[in-house]
C-alpha cells in the first residue's frame, strides 16, 4: 500500500510519509486517530516532526498503511 521504494530513514521522512499516506486515503487527522487508536495530539505531533515519539504508537499508525518502523542497517560496525 505504500509507494514503491519508500524508505523511512529519519523523522522528517516519517512525518512526510504519514501525512502523504493519510492524504492518499482521504483521511483527516481525526479519521487517522480514530482508525489507528492513537490520540489526535499524537498524530499532529508526528506530522509536525516531533523528535521523540513512542515507537509502538508510530507502528499502530503505520500498520494501517501496511508498514512498520524498525531497525535499518547503515553499514556501521560497533566497536567493542
């Protein structure tokens, strides 16, 4: 359901993705809040690019669009 090749890599991209998907499905922020079970304030903060968000709530929203947030390798090794 999401655009091909769309990768969520940073908060601003996440915000844009959620807003674009919401508009693609003709949902208001209120509609998205009700369908996802997440508060309207959270939806607004997410779309405005808030830096700290609860991942479980983000995934509640993303699941409606057939997506989820998770770990993405960046080819950087952690030194012990």
